[in-house]
């Protein structure tokens, strides 16, 4: 291993790895990413929240970042033949109060305006997608099939 580098990135979480990836795409070389522990089992937030990609947000920037990240990760080579890099499963957010339902209606409108696919469903439609849901326990759901590819 080299004892010097042009750039050292401290932290192998999502931000550090993303910075290293994007800089290499721009032609940078001689980059080292370091962390205080094992990248899979460290105490940072990336280690206990892997794979979660929230496709809908009230923030246009976060929604566009989710779309970008979804497209980027979907195009990466699989880690192994058995282990896919990305599995876009989507999400279903349910409102248990009328106030939260109004927030999901607003989120749906914003998301569609930002170019994300989103759907307002009835409790029965949500139960059809997730049979274990008690459709009487919530007012309504908003679904995000996946961030657009």
C-alpha cells in the first residue's frame, strides 16, 4: 500500500464513498478512503441503514437525489453473481390520522411535480399490495413504486 495519496477521504459511509466514486468518474486517481472500523460493521449511520432509498420527499433536491441515486446504483455491476447491487422494491407510507393523510396528499402532489412516480391508494388497494396490513388501522397510503430509472 502506498504511503501517500493525492486525496484522503475520511469516512467510508455513503458520503465518503459517493465522493470517491464521483471523483474517480471525473478522472481523479490516487484516492484513499479510510475509516476507523470495518465498513460493514462500523458505528456510523450508513452501516445500520443500508439499502434504504426513500424516493419521495417534500424537498425537490432530496427527491431528485433519490432519482439520481436509483439510476446510478441500478447501473452498477453486481457485487457477486448472487448478490445484486440494487433491488428497487419501492415503498408504501401509511397515514394513521387525517392530519398525516393530508400531508401524504401534499407529498404526492409535490413528488409528481418533481417527476417521481407516486400514487395515492385506498386502504383496500394497500392491503392488496401488502396482505398483512389491517386496512381499518389507517386513513390512507401513498406508494412510491421505486425511484424512476
